[in-house]
């Protein structure tokens, strides 16, 4: 990635994974905002390997063992934090009642460092997690305990130029009083799976399902149909407008996204195609095994969605 002009703001990247949230805000990626990342936390050693190959070298960091005072000052906090339930029992303690959850660490950092903008991302299920109590408490903490102006919306990758049905909840919070923030609208671009497939990517046949695995997929699909549900493998072709959501379990059998091959068993996406499906740059380095790459891209954010959101935040950051 070519170096860009000097940074206009500083940010931190928590639960960073492989850096998908970071890319649109980073000055070192073409066509993005001009921010400087001053702190990163990621615990998984394989994600750290991929992150280090594409950004600066980092070591695994357990955010629960980092005091907020140890983090450099910054303007923007990014976090794709893990979803955990928490109780209302200790509400009088403010966000202290979140202790023992990873969101407590995020809230503590916000409380002490007071960044101008906070961007949080999570699976769509966060909204209904623990009968909606988890999400409700997150918003309460940000608004009532930390005094931030909070906005949230579910955004789907298929509305932002990617052929993938991937809905995620985004929460944006501002330190200053903001009443009119607007999330990005979809791009209105028609997509098809062929846009992200790599020509001759499976020339060796490495990603074609074995006869045994393909029979197993078909058998399980039939069993599910007999039970009256729609579970089982999902088959797509180059003209499919979008796929189902790629997940971290894709490495196991690829069942959620299989690609038709005329005259052959279907195949899995290659790791590079998985990266393309998530909108990562073509020069994004994949230094890990296929299985680890599938896990990483399955856990990642869809970069074009974040890029559209970053543009909406430009005036608040630069």
C-alpha cells in the first residue's frame, strides 16, 4: 500500500482481527481517510500474523490486561467486539456492572480517553441477543453513562457492491452533541458472484469437493428437507446476484457457499475469492493456511460497507 499524506486524526483498532475495520480509515490505503493507527489489540496469533503482514508488526494483545492510561491519545475508536450477555443487576454502578465482559474494556477506554468518535461493529444477532437486553445495555452505557450521542443501523454488504448477503449492526457514537448523523445508503449497484471469482482459481482441482463430502452434503440437505427446514448446503453460480453469509466455519466444509462446476462436483471459494467477497484490496497479503484464512475472512467486516461509513464520518474526523 502506497504511503499517503500525513494523518489528520489518530485512531485505535480493538479486537482488530485482520484489520478490515481499519482499512477505510488508514492513510496508507489508497482512496481512504487519512488516519494514523496508534494502538491495536488482537489476541489470536494467526490473525496477528495476517495483520502484521499488511500493516505494522504487532504482537498478540489481551485487552483485558491493558490499562486505558497506557493507550496513546486518539480521536477515533474502532472495535468489532465479541458479543457477551450482561446483567442489569448492577446498573447503579454505571458501566462497572459490565465488568467481566469485553464491552467493559471498550467502555472503560471510552470513559477515560474520551475519543471524538466511536465505531462499533457486530453480528446482526447482537440486536436480539439475550432477548434484546445486551444491545439495550450497550446503548444505555454509551448514552447515559458515557454521555455520547449514539446512532445505529443494520447495513448489508449486498447493498454496497458486494455479492454477499451479510447484514451487520454498526453503532456510531459522538462525544459532542450530534442530532443529525446519517448512515450511508446502499450504492444501488447490481452485483453477481462472478465479479469476485478468480479465473482458473481451481485449475488444480484443490477446492473441488470430494465425492464423499459432496454425497454427505446432499444427504444432510435431504434430511433437513424432510424435517421441513431449509438447512444444508447452498449452491451458487457466476450469475448469482449474491451468496449467503460467509462465516468463520467455512473452513470445515464450505457448505454455506458452494460454487457450481459444470460436469464436476461443486467447489469451495479459494481464500483469495473469500477476500474478494469481503471487499479486501487485491494486494491484501494472505500469509496463513487456507483454513486460517477462511476463519479470518469469515470473521472480518465487509470493507466497502465500512468505507461508505467512513465517508459519512469524514467531516467529524478531518
